[in-house]
C-alpha cells in the first residue's frame, strides 16, 4: 500500500509547497523592507536639502543685515562730514559776524553821542 518512494515523496512535496510559500512571504517582507529603507533615505535627503536651504537663507540674511548696517554707518559718517561739520563752521562764522555787527552798532552809537555832544 504505502511504498517507500511515496512516503518520501509526499513530505518532500509538502515541504516544497511550504518552502515556496515561505519564499514568497520572505520575498514580500524583503521588498517591504527595501521600500521602507528607500523611503527613509529619500526623506533624509529631503531633510538635508531643506537644512542646506535654511542655512543659505540664514547666511544671506546675515550678509544683508551686515551690508545694511555698514551702509547706514557710512551714510551717517558721510552726512556728518558733509553737513554737520560745515554747518558748525558756518554757525561759528555767523556768530563772529553778529559779534562784529554788534561792535559796529556800539561804535556807531558812541560816535552819535560824541557828535550830539559837539
């Protein structure tokens, strides 16, 4: 009824069927893991690119602020030398002219007194 070749072939065939199913399951699991790793690697690359863009933006903002500050400082220096210093010089000259005018008025009044007393 059962010969030796049938007894050996049936378990081998069952084992082959289960091995085939296990191979499919393992193949699906490995493919899923590879898909997960590829997605993770892509996300890491996207994050690294985002960090580079943020770093470049921050550096460009820093450079822009430095340029603005330097420009304002130099404009302040130029306006000081172009307007404030000459304005002070002209103010001093006006003060001297007013003092000279006051001296002339005082002399005129003293001469008028002398003429009136003659």
